[in-house]
C-alpha cells in the first residue's frame, strides 16, 4: 500500500510515495537515489547500511522507512561540505583504509557517531564503536588507525 | 531481502496500540531488530505492524530507594547502559545490554523488546527458500522438530541477554492489554514453549520493567559465551546476583539464571543452599556451578558450539558471572 512518506535526509526534506513495507535502506537507495549506504546482509549483522538517526548509528536495513519520519537522517552523502571531505573520510583515503569500499560508508557513519559524542576516543572505544561493521578486505588495522588520526586532527 | 507486504500503523498511547493489536494479525514493532529479520525470512508475515516507537514518553529510566528501578517500554539498550543509577547499582544490566549484538542494535533495540525476544533455531531463522527443502517445523506451523527428532514440541532456544540479569535481580514486568493491566514476576513472562515463548495475549504489551532497589551488600554480574566479541547471540549466558554479610564476606544469598540454555531464560533452583553462610570462594561455589550445569539443557539448534560443550560452559560462565557479582558486593 503506497502512502506519502516525508523524510529529512542530510538536512533536506523529501516527500515520496512509498509502500508501507519498504525499509529505510530501500527508500534511500531506490527512491532518493542516495546509494552510498549499502546492503550487505540485509539482516542486521554487517553494518554496511549504517546511517545516523538523530545522531545515533542505526541500521537502515532493519528500519521501516515510515518509522524514520520526523527524525534527522544522516547518510554518507551528508558528510562532505562543499566538496570538502569530512576529516574521517579524508583520513580513510590517506591511510588506505578502503579497499573494495563496500563497508566504508557504514563504518564511517559509526565512527562519526562516536567522534561526535567523544572527540578523543581510546583505541578500545574505536574498536567497540565499529565492532558492528564487518570489512572483508582491510583487516581493520588501517580503519582503526584512520579513525584515531581523524580524532587527533592528523 | 525485501519485506512481505505489510501495513504500517502508529499508536499514540499504549492502550491505543493494544486496541490495534486486538484487531488480529497485527504485531508490535519496537526497535524492530528481531521482528524485521523474522518478517524478511517470512516466518512472520502479519497483516500490519504497529510502531510502538511513535508513542511518546515511554523511554524513561528512573531510580528511587522506594520504588527501585523503573524502565519504560521504549528505553533502549543504549539508554540502559548510559543511565548513572543503573551503572552504579546494577552492573549486570549494563554488562548484558552491552553484549547484545552490536552498537547499532543497542541503539535501536529496546529493553522490553529484548525481554520479549522470540526463541531462535537454525532451522527456523532462515529464508522461506532455505526452509522449503524440509517439511515445516512446529515453530513455522508444521508438525515436526528438526532438532530433537520425534519430539512432540519445539525446542527453539531463548537467546536474550538481559533476561537472566533482570531475573536474578528479582524484576517484575507491568503488562497492559485491552482488558487492563497486571504486574507479574519476569519468570512468568516465559512459557517455556519454544514455539510461543512469550506468555502474553496477542493484545498485551510490556509497559514497564520494575527492579527492586539495590540491597546493601549485594552485587550482580552477567557474561556470555560467544564466538565473536560482537554481533553473536549467546551460546550460553549466565547472570549471578549475590548478597554478602559481615566483615568476612559470608554469602547470605545467591541467585543464578541462564540464557541460551533452554526455551526460556531459567533460574537455577536451590542455588543458594550449598554456599549460604560460607565465605565466597570458587571452592564454595562448586555446587552452584554443578547445579547450573545440570539445569542447562542446550540442544543442537544454534551454530557455534556443540550442546555438550555449551552445557559444560554453564559451569565456567556461572563462575565468571559470580566473580563479577562478588566484586560489586564486597565493594561498598
Ligand atoms: C545480527 C543480530 C544480532 C543480535 N544479537 C543479539 C544478542 O547478542 N543478544 C540479544 O539478546 N539479542 C540479539 N539480537 C536481537 C535483538 O537485536 C535484541 O534482542 C533487541 O533488544 C530486540 O529489541 P527490539 O526493540 O528491536 O525488538 P523488536 O524486534 O521490536 O521486538 C521483538 C519482539 O518483541 C515484541 N515486543 C517488542 N516490544 C514489546 C513490548 N513492549 N511488549 C511486548 N512485546 C514486545 C515484538 O512484537 C517482537 O515479537 C540480535 C539481532 C540481530 C539482527
Ligand atoms: S545490510 Fe544492514 S546490517 Fe547488513
Ligand atoms: S573495504 Fe572491502 S569490505 Fe571493507
């Protein structure tokens, strides 16, 4: 059953017609064209679909799109300002924390939620924050290094 | 994977939500982290879901010496960990909430949804395509259990992390339904039946979780066996509450509960008898560990450890949880 759905994504208001059984991930990718958030497992286990809802890391693949109405949704597309990368994105590139890139938008959103709350996290806090983001390529070391570098302004 | 076609409903109050549930074929969705995967797998395909998170004012956590701890139905596992009173008085609640899945799941998942978690089984939590290779099991509406052959009932495993912690703390839950409300001991929330593990009517919801104020000299702890340090459900989980008295730290009382050990979170009966009046030590804990081992009856329905191994681990994890509880109990 299609209904009008109003979402606020990266400070922009959107109104689309969507089926009531759509997940937030489907609407972001297929209706709004924001394909940065990825579907890895679709079952809450990999973190590739991580977006921020009111500043907290949530899984878009398990969120009913209609339940996200009225919330501030932030996706990876919302991080760069006027073409300038967010410090976490910038560090990720410089530290080689990206290989295939499929997990990258997800862990960067988890890292952003962490740094917004705790600008100078310990290594353990970084590891805990991204423990719900699986990466099959990098072995995590560079990811962790890049988040710590971003937190230190390096 | 896509969701089946379902309608989306919102309620502004709990009674309104109960009225929607009473219409039939409607399920409650809080964080959705258990319900949405089940719907994607088509083991649940209701006509509609009612989003409880649209109800305001139910995410409270309050503590007073008189009323103890009160947790609203929509407080998240993250809220529970961040609450100062919970951190000071109930470490087992912080420990168990912090071990649920991942940070994202703790941000989304509610405490009430965690208590009402459906039982799990390797043959059930699968797509309809995967399941179509075998006859449907009891839990999926069929007439057979693929885990315990020739069994007349479902053996799916209760795998929630916070339930044993709440149980040893003596928690109660306030249940509301279209016909009014009642307060029951947490233990009574569980039927013990893998097929329908939560003993609530279709139009009933957990409105509040109530934990007695922390008694002097008491402490609690929770820990669990899992393959990875994140994401994984418990293969065996143990919570211990204990109270000490006197200078020598003599055990006055102890309560033990297990998860991933049966189709419900279970309390180990008579755990206190063997250690009451003795100083806390691993030696004096031996019979409590043994009783826990005997009480656990894991079956081969989850991946990650054989049932005999998981059963043996009940001893080890009860010991670890007891050490955690002792730490708090002996600190002032
Ligand atoms: C990859 C993954 C890993 C996980 N790992 C763990 C883990 O390690 N440990 C663990 O315990 N859980 C785990 N979970 C399960 C789940 O994330 C948590 O149990 C969570 O706390 C469930 O809460 P929720 O609010 O999301 O529940 P929902 O999915 O919204 O609801 C769960 C069930 O409870 C019912 N319900 C919800 N609220 C109420 C209420 N107020 N009254 C009555 N019924 C209600 C729903 O109808 C549904 O049947 C995992 C899930 C995933 C996807
Ligand atoms: S796609 Fe959402 S957690 Fe894997
Ligand atoms: S870079 Fe390939 S999955 Fe992480």
